[in-house]
C-alpha cells in the first residue's frame, strides 16, 4: 500500500481583526410639529395669546393632539378623539357648562387643571389639560385652557 505524501502545513496566518469603531448614534429627530396659522376646520376654538402658537403634535389613527406653546414651552394640551385618558390629574371632578373638570388645590388656590367635553354630534372627546408650568405661567395656562370651546 502506497502512502500519500503528507500535505505541507500551511503557514499560520494571524487574523488581524481591526476593532470597528463604535457606531455613532444620532439623536432621534424631534417630532414634527406644525404651527397652525388658522383654527378653521378644527373641532374646537381656543384663545391663543400674542407670542403663543397653536401647534399640531404627532397624532394617531383615531386621534389628534394639539398644544398651545410659547417657544419650546407647552402650556396647554388638547386631545381630540375617542377614548381620552381623562382624568390624568387626581382631584375633585365637577360638571358644569357641558364639560367635566378636574379641580386641585395648589398653594391655597383652586385650579381647573383639566377639562373633558364629549361632542354630541359624533361622540368624539376633547380633552384639555395644563402642562407642568409654574407660577404666573400656571395661571396663564389655566386661563388659556378655560377658553377651549368645542364647535
């Protein structure tokens, strides 16, 4: 029996593994906000003070979200759609003027921090709430929220 010649050993090659640089994670883009120039076509109206904007926030398939803002500071949120998360604040619930409101006591003053309207025409809800602003801005946010009126 004939022996096969042994294969020559291949020279060892050191694997050179270059460390891949860590991927640079870009920050998520901010949500697209649209400053509304008109309230026409909205299911509500709101008094927007000078130097404030009514902004449309990213919405879902069966709801829309808006906010009244001054610069980057949100004062009032407005949800229009089915099944709102009302109430988001703990407080005393009252019903008056065709809406449910949540009242809380802040520093000895009663604040209406949240409202819910149910539109008779289509059953959609309009949920209005104050954002986390303080001091004079909190009182201003409350005044703005009080002006929201369903159409």
